[in-house]
C-alpha cells in the first residue's frame, strides 16, 4: 500500500532513459508513485537534476546521471552505477530518442542522418545490452521500447526518425524471441500524440491544448512493467487506446 492505495510496482527496479522531460519524466514520477525504485539518464544535466529533486520530494532515492545513450562509454558508466546501487534491474524503458530534421530524405546530410540513427538505434542497442545480462542472470525482466506510428507506416518528411522506429520494432520482435527462454518480455509502445517539446518541434503550429499530457498515457507502461503482463511479449501497444483489463 502507498498513501492508502495498492501500488503495482512495489520494489521493482526500473531504468528509464530520457527521463528529464516529457514522457520520461512522467514515467519516472508515476513509477515512483507505484512503488518502484527509479534510475534515469538524460543529456541535459539541469533538467535531469530538476526531475531528481521532484523524485526526492516523493521520498524516492534513485539514480540520475547525465548520459548520451549513443556513447558506449557513457552508457557503460551509467549502467555500472545503476547496477552498483540496485544490484540488478527488473524493468527497462527505452524512451530516449532524437527527432532530427523533418525534411526530405534527399536533403539529409550523412552526419545528420547518422546522429539520429546513432541515438535511436545504436543507443537502443547499447542501453539494452548494458542491462540485459543482469536480467538474464536473474531470469526475469521487462523491456519496453518507446515507438511511434511512423515506425509502423512511413510518412513523408519523417526521414531518419521513421526509419529508426521501424528498426526499433524489428529489434523488439527479435529480442523478444531470443529472451523468452529467460522469462524476459520485450514489448513496444506508441504513446501517440502528446504535448511535449519533441511533438511541438514536429508540429510547431499545432494547438497543444488539444493533446494529451505525458502523464495521461502512462497506464500501459505500468501494466507492462508489472507482473500483470506476465507472458506478454513481442507485442505493439498504442498507449492512448490501452484499457487495463486486470
């Protein structure tokens, strides 16, 4: 029980990348409310520190470190710190990503293209690998990869971001099949349109007041992180259509 209610992630050890703002911040706060211990990382030190203060106000004593997930050394240092503090991890939310420019593919420079792929694909691989062995050792875990509608249906001007999310879906299905034997489940979630800085960068003229806030789409992530989703793996979820059935 927590403040008179049942918590669904009691004593779960969760890692959330990109936790300094938007969906990552909302997930960190929600997971703590659900009883989890949370470790998070982000590139922005100031924004990350603000989130860690918010978590501490809730009584949480987690881990927050600056980290560019496309940098193998920084990922190794982050994972090492988390595993030293937590012993192992039960949940990994691969949330951090880079939008990149919304231009025609013909207009991309190689360096700009590479930067998006480095963060969204190689970073996904590096972070997952950094924590996967701990999950395999304990023979349990839940990995949730944050996807997008343009990772299912490609659309003009989404370029490297769309390609990276298609890669994420392939990564999710491949890994789910590989680690099923270790009782580790791997799923993807499309959070849908939310009022975030990334969404605003993609649609600068959109009326943000008509969009859901990130904290309104966290239910499916709690479900997938909890024991309620035991046996659910290799699946794609749309957060804004999710209805809890348990």
